[in-house]
C-alpha cells in the first residue's frame, strides 16, 4: 500500500467504502466513516481533475511565454542593430543604450617564437655545427 499510486488508492477506497455501506447491517459503527471516505474521495478526485486542468493550462502558458520571449529577442536584436547603424559601431552614445561600443583598439599581435637550432650529430656522436655559423678566429 505504501507504493501504490493515487489511482490505486482511490479504487481501493471506493471498493472499501462501497462494501462497508453494502454491509451496513453487520458494520453499523463503520458506515459513517465509509460515507466520510466517499466524500473525501469525491473531493480528491475533483482536485486531481482540477490539477490536470491547471497542468494543461500551465503548459499552454509556458509555450506562450516561450514564443513571446523569442519574439522579444528578435525585436531587441533588430533595435540594437538599428541603433548601431544609426550612431556607428564605435560611438560612445551606444553606452547610453547599454550596448558595448566596438572600440578599434590594437588587435592581438601574434609573435612567432624563433625556431630552435638543430645540432647535427657527426659520426663520432659529437655535435657538429655548420662552419659558416662558427665565430671566425
């Protein structure tokens, strides 16, 4: 019973209360409680139905919000583009609209590291260098 679904519980409650009412002659002391269980069951089933309606409504509203946000983003992007075009991409006036001006500062300078010198190994295992690069004596 601990792991049963709501629907399982509701079905069990309905069968139980119906059986108690049907056996009212034998169980007169439980008929009042069985009738209260039927009232609770009616209320909870109504609440479950209402929850389903709200869930569907919530999903519809969520889709509506999603569509409106997409529309709003498109319009905002259009406005930003129009403002940049009007004032210029680097204009400080853009800051008034909370738009970052595109400042033409220095770009990154790429410096290539020098190639490492490769020593040539002679037949005897000693490093040899090119005679042209040796200091003249």
